[in-house]
C-alpha cells in the first residue's frame, strides 16, 4: 500500500475516530439517562439551564450548536414532562425564553451522579480525560 493509499484508510481518519467516539459516548450515556427519562440531547439542554436558568432558545441553540428546528420539538417534549416552561418575550414575541420548573431543578440532584459514573466507565485518569476534552475543544474552535 502506498503512502497516498494510507491517507484514505478508514482507521487513519481523525473524522472517523471522532465520529465513533461521539456515537459510543452517547450510547454509554443512554442507560444512565434512562433512569432520569432523558435523551442525551435533553440532558445537555438541562446542563445549560442548570448553569443559567431562563435563557432564550437561541442561547441554548448557540451553546449546544443546534438549530431551532431541532431544539423546538425537544423542548416541547421536555415541557410536556414538566421539566421546563417556554414563554414568548414581552418586548419581542419572536424571542422564546426557557425556564426550569421545580421538577427540572430537582432533577439536577439526581444528575449529579452521571459525570462520576461516566468517569468510571471511561476508566482513564481525570487529567487525561480533561486534557482530551480541552484538546477536542481547541480542535473544534479551529473548524
């Protein structure tokens, strides 16, 4: 196999390694989130709201890198579970504000176990995990 052929080997592709990692991490989260009746995307939306409650739909979209077409049905489903409220802005009805309910706030306590459980499943030293996260964040900022 030539050097040029090596460039096109699947196992040599960074994109495939990241794609696989993303799928595997989401799959690993599933049983942990099932206990909370959440999808992975709902979980990361809650992480945003637990950091700062009552944010706009566009702020959540920017933090998660998701468009409103993806967010709106997900947030509606979360609203039907009584985890959050969506309300139109008073000054600008095009702005949608998202606010946690008491049930959504209380779920944070149960979710505190998840990061530790994931660390155990990954079974790497914390400093390696954090270094990898930082490297991936730096990588993402370059794209």
